[in-house]
C-alpha cells in the first residue's frame, strides 16, 4: 500500500457486510492534500460468489480479485461489483493452486499472480475489459 504525506496510506479498502447480507466494498482514497474520497461498491451475491473470509484483495483499473480463505477460491469481480469468474481451481495438479499465500496484479500486462506456500506462482491472464 502506498503512503502519502504524513505516512498515511493512499488507499484503504474496507469490506462491509450489510444487515441484509449484501456485501459492499468501500474504497477510501486520500490525495496529497489528505482529502478523502469514498466509493462504495455493492458486490454481486449469488451462491457461486459468496465471500465469508476475505484474506487478500487486489484492485486493477478494471477488476477486483479477492481471495476467500474459507473456500480457498480466488474470485474476480468488475469494478461495478459484478461477478466475473472463479480464477483457476484448488488442487495439486498442473495449473491448480493450494495454500495461497499472496495475490499480486500487474495491470499493465493484464496478469494476476497467485503465490502459494511451497509451490510455484501461477499466472492468470485477465480477460479484456468489455
């Protein structure tokens, strides 16, 4: 996370569970003058994309990638909160992941890297934005 004047973070992400079970992501950004701007993004909540234990969040220009620790899945949403896909799948075979330690995005090359304990990093191409 980048730091700005006074050591305060430039971006802060909050994950909010609303009373009606609607999940909302809140972005709080501070500019160089420490003015704060918040953006609330309600996430699509269907049986295929429920999040119960958010362990990692990576945001690009077009997408948000979330690692759900309870189901050990990486989920991709667009910046409006629409569920796009599950990235890869859990397992021990080629192209599968287990025991994820970190996610990283390279927005310029449109790549998501999934790092795992004791294993190789998996790289997934992001789909072109619509």
